[in-house]
C-alpha cells in the first residue's frame, strides 16, 4: 500500500534505457575533449606571448600516467585506458607544436610500429629510419621532432649513446613503456629522444655516456653500491664506452668516482638524458566500481 512504509520498487533498466545512458556519457566525453582543446588554445596564446617553449613535458606526462594507473578500476582494461590517454596527450602536444616521430625499424617493423603508434597515436607522422644513429641525426636536424629506438640501440648500433654526449646533441627524455606490466601491448623497451629541453624533464633516472680504458670485473659492484647500473657497453676507439643509469638524486660525479675506485682509468662522463622511474602496474588489482 502506498504510504504504508513499504519500500517503493523500481523496475530494472531495459536495454533502451542503458543505451540512452551510454549516449549521454559519450556526448559528455566528447564535450570534455573539445573543452580540453579550448584550454590548449589559451595555452598556445600564452606560450606565444612568452616567446614559445617546448610542448614536451616528460615529468608532467609521467605524473599523469602514474595517477591514471593508480586510480583505474572496473572492467575496462588498463591497456585501453593507457592507450587512449597516450593518444590524447600526444595529439594535443602535436596541436601545440607539430612534430614527427623518427622510428628505428632496423630491428624489424612490427614491435617498433606497435610501440610508436600505441604511445604517439596516428596524428603525429612516423618516419622510418634505419638505426639509432640515423634517428639521432634526424632529430638533430629537425626543428622539434622526437626519435624512438630500442633501449639496446638495435642491431649493430655500437656505442650510439656517445652521439648524445655533445651539449647541443639530442638527449633521452623518456623510457617507454612507462606503465609496465606483463603482456603490455607495446612492451618493447624504447628510449625517446628530443633536442635538449630547457625544463619539464623527469630526472628519476639520469643516463651518462662514459668512456674509459677497458672493462674491469669490479665495475658492476662499484656501480651497484651507488644504485647505478650499466645498460650499454661497446668498443669505442681504443677504449670502452658505457651507458650508465644512475639515480637522479646521486651526485653528478658519483659514477666516475665509482668506476675510478674499481680501477677504471681515463674515465670521462657526460650526461646524455634522463627519464621518469618506471611504474610497475603488474601488481595492481582491478578494483570494483
């Protein structure tokens, strides 16, 4: 009886009602994307008045992606959500300052193509290059392009990182994928390079190009003691070239001192970039709505 204190039951929604709800959500998402575009328009105006500046902000991008992974819940796969946001970020960056992505395909096209398209979408042009050295040269000759190649530099790359050592040379600004997990759809580890950025860099991990006389067995232990590691090694002239990753808060001379303490001679180091610490999402559990 109405008014007798009994709960009022509501009929379950039917398919038509749910489709109307989906249409409402889709419209809101589109309106929010257009609103984001209007904000970017204002951002471009301000940057133009202030004399420009790079549209690439690796530290901010890493912060956004970390927050996205941490708050995600529900049945939509994290892969899909990450991919959507990567496209949004890369496309709006392109709108601010058009750029191309020079991609090393010397190791085979499929994995690198997947990585480039997952992380940069289809709006920014992807230009195939053959070898890390060619990618570095293309970025150096560009106005503001990006370059992407495998962390190991690809087949026959040699000590590619030494080409990043001069102050005016391109520098590593990111290591992708940033959100790491098992079976990532674009899981091939790659570095992203650009011309040196004045600000906006992520510096959780700093990369150094080191040249010295030769390898010694104690190098790994000495570097490990300061939280550093060798991620690349190749002959260079009459000596050895190392690519070393160290914590961003370590002293700038820490790597050179560690190698000298382990017997290294004629040690010379130059910073060749930095990137955000990777976010391990493999242990994240989907949360219920």
